C-alpha cells in the first residue's frame, strides 16, 4: 500500500481524522509521539533554503504528521520532502510562523498552511 502524503488540502482531513484540536492525547499517544519525534529529527536533512524551511518543515512533521494514526518514518520523510518543495515559495514570515507554531492547529489557522 502506498503511503499517503498529508500536505496542503489533505492536511485538514488528516487533522480531522487525528483529532487535532479535539480530545487530549493519552499517555500512550504522548509516548508514541515523543518516540516518533526523535526519529524524525534523525532523518537526513535536505539543504536549507533562503527562508527557514528546515525548521518549518521539521516542526510541521513533528507537530502535524505525528498526529496521523499509523504514521511511520516513510510518511514523515515524504511529508518533509513535500514541505521542502513548497516552502521555497513561502515568505520568511510564513516559514517562521510555521517553524515556531506551538501545535499543528496554528499552522493552518494563523500561518496559512
């Protein structure tokens, strides 16, 4: 089965399915997300562009894609690659907003992801 890359229009569906902004995560989910976040940070880093794409895309993967049930390293890498492809067209303000968002919800509501 081919993994689904969650970015752009599919982000809202992924957030809805994952319960982003809904009920708080369980301790098991928190432990799983923490373990996955460490794995994501160890992935090969693409070259950084003029704005802060590296930080923005890392935050996107860690705060949004880790909420997708059953997500794995392949999904994280595809999401990161997809993010890096579109991030080069973002303003520095948008990239900084996404890079510093405290959770996934502000990335869409405030930053315009």
